[in-house]
């Protein structure tokens, strides 16, 4: 799988946000890297933004968003056993 690497997070917004806002610079085509798909343990999105921090010049950066709804098992082809859930739904049990 081809991934794109970004810089380390900018320390100012990282500190101001109590390590919540990971604002990074895009490193361009020179930072593209192939990795083994089995090495993936999380999926994230890098969303463009232009933070205004004090007197620093405004420039485009990207902030990290975790993709908690994305199931890594889909990429790896792991199938979930849903037989128990289907049986409960067929029996009309709404206590799930």
C-alpha cells in the first residue's frame, strides 16, 4: 500500500491543545512510501487547515483525524462471525 508521510506535529498548537491538535506539514511526493498492508494498525485522515497562531504567518497545514468507524479488518479481509447476532434478531430479542 502507498502512504504519504507528514512532518512531526507543530509543537505550538500541540501544546496549546493539550496534545489534541496534531497539525503537520505535507512533505510532498518525496515522502511517499510503500508499506506492507499487514503493518497497518490504524487509519487516519489528514485534513487541510490554515491555523492562525499568534504572530506566525498563516500557511496551510493538515490536522490528523482518527477514523474510528473504519474497520481495519475490512482491509485485511477478516470476516466477522455474525451467526449469533442473526439468531437473536430472528428470535425478536431486542436486548442487544
